């Protein structure tokens, strides 16, 4: 798995869809560990071990996430929020 180049592609995919910006920020804050602002990189990013587990269970150990899957996930989060 790539060490993180997929993040840039996923971020571009989300940036092209302003309707998902709020959902993306909300999910980033939900997945960030408590007290994220006290530790480097001072960004609300998920715990690396949690992210590694989630990505491996979805893609296996030798495949990078697809940017369209990130967009689909954010659409699902937005829809689920309105349903719940």
C-alpha cells in the first residue's frame, strides 16, 4: 500500500464537491482521537492503526483506497445523518 499519496487524490475528489465539505470536516472530527490538537501533526486525522485496520479490511494489504470510494462514503454519511 502506498504510504499516503492517495490522501491527495481523495482530497482533490472532495474539493471538487463543495456539498461534501461539511460532511468531510464532520467525519474528520469524529474519527480523530480525543485531544488531537495537543499532538503533532495538530490535525484531526484518524489514529494510524485504526486507519490501517479499516483500509486493510476493505482493500486488502496491497491496494490503495480509491478517491471515488471516499466520495461515496461521504455521500453515505450525509444521507445517513438525514435518515437517523
